[in-house]
C-alpha cells in the first residue's frame, strides 16, 4: 500500500516538474483574458471562503477599467501562458508590494503560482527590496505561508454592507 502511494506521489511530482506554461510580461492586450480569469477564479475558488454577497462586492472591481489599465502601466505584471491560454498572472509594484496573484480555476495546485511567485521574488531582490508585502485573501493565505510570509494584521475591508477579511502579510528578503 505504502509503495503504491509512494509511486502516485512520484508521478504527481514528475508531472509538476514538467511545467507546461511559460512566463512573459503582460501587455494591455492580455487584459480581457486576465479579467475573465480573475472573475472565474474569484467566483469558483474564493467561493470556498467568502459568501456570495462578499464575492459580489469583490467582483465589482473587475469592472474598474482604470484600475486594470493602471495595473499594466504602473506595475510589473507577469502572465503564465499555456498554449494560447493564460493560466495565471501576478504583479509587483515598484515598492515591492505583491498586488495580484490569480491562477486559473482549472489549473489550481499545479505549481503555477509558485512559478509566478519565484519570478517576482527574484525581481524584488534585484531592486534590493528588504521585504515583500501583500494583502492576502483567506484562500491564498496557506500559499503565502508556504513562501515564508507572516501575518502582520487582519484587515476588515468594508465594501458597502459587506466586510471582507484579508491579511497583511510580509516576508523579509
Ligand atoms: C492562492 C493561489 C494563487 C495558489 O495558486 P496555485 O497555482 O494553486 O498554487 P501552487 O500550486 O503554486 O502551490 C504551491 C504550494 O503552496 C501551498 N498551497 C497552495 N494552495 C494551497 C491551499 N489551498 N492550501 C494549502 N496549501 C496551499 C502548497 O504547499 C503548494 O504546494 P503543493 O501543491 O505541492 O502542496 C490560487 O489558489 C488562487 O488563485 N486562489 C484564488 C485567488 C486568490 O485568492 N488570490 C490571492 C488574492 S490576494
């Protein structure tokens, strides 16, 4: 029994190592697909940790066109591309704040976020940043803990009648 579990783990690790996506810097022409991915992952994956009313408030931001345009022009944004499709994206501000980290709902737990994160951490180190900061959803907290981030406070974000909890997390570089 132990052997067959061992073999399954081995095969799973091999599949993870054989990454089928490439990273590249995002452009404005990626925005439509990024927004779609964001809406799908929030509706399907974050739905584990937030109520439908809270998700509705969160998703309102997807119609803020200026915010998305600013993302591309003001931050370092990377996308993970698999064939013709985006499987994830993440972003870093000039002052080492990790703003976005979203992975396609059908490509969770394949190491996509890990690849995006490793790239952005390296990018931050190249700018001599002393720490990385982010405001992280309940859903994403275990991923960031795995990267060595610590919670420094719990945020209660008021959005109309809803309060959405997330965590300010930091990692000393
Ligand atoms: C959080 C998120 C970005 C992680 O993306 P992912 O590609 O699935 O993560 P990875 O496969 O790279 O995970 C790497 C490691 O992080 C840890 N991890 C990731 N997700 C985890 C979870 N839900 N629970 C526990 N550990 C987790 C694991 O140690 C994992 O390694 P393993 O799969 O070998 O155990 C993804 O779940 C997501 O898009 N969530 C919804 C959007 C969101 O909340 N984004 C953050 C907004 S602030």
